[in-house]
C-alpha cells in the first residue's frame, strides 16, 4: 500500500522549458511568487516590530506555502539556468535581479524575528527569576537556623501560541 502525499499545485512548471514562451512564463510566475512572499515578509516584519505577534502568527500558513513555492522554483531555476538564459535571457536576468533584491529584505525580517525572540526570552527569564526570588525566605527558620538556599521556581507557565 502506498501513501500519496498531496502537494500544492505550483504556479509554474518544474519541467525544463523547451520554448522561449515556457521559459518566460516560468520566470514571470516565479517572480510573482517572490513578490507575494516579499510583501508577506514585509507585513510580518511590520507586525512584529509593532508588537502584534499574534496577528503576525496568522501569516505563517501562507508564508510557509510561498516559501515552499519559492524554494522549489529557485531549485528548478538553478537546475535549468542554461535553458532559461538561452530561451528567455531578459526574463532570466529579471529573475536574478529580483532574487538579489529579495535577500536584504529577508535578512531584515530574520533580524527582527531574532530580536523579538530574544526579547521574549529575556522577559521569560526575568519573570522566572522574580518568581524564584519571591520564594526565598527572608526570616529565620525554626530554632533560629537560617533557611536553606532558594529553591528553583516551580510554577511558571508560558503561552507559546502565536
């Protein structure tokens, strides 16, 4: 028995282009995917910067789909670079140019997400330390003996859903 995995339909063919029209259509469709992904990443960056993490999290399914399309398309473009360059040189150059413009935007997005993660980790650490400090006794125990050292925090909950 074989299990069939359903894969989303790509907006472009992953086969080697055999005509100038096919090559141009591939480049145009991949550029369109890249543009959609770029817009989505910029929206996510803006939402995270403004602190709307829950709303930014709702973009994840579409972002994941577009990243899949983009990655598959770029692997295909790399594999068929010679055919694309020969059949549709201007479209292939446009694709290269857009890909080069895409990289800095992606780096900015990754930096913003990394900063947000560090801030969230810092907040969680601060709260955990505060909870642990509250458990530390400031008086003497029975018989005038100093209490044992502070115990680790044992009751902290984190909502990890975005």
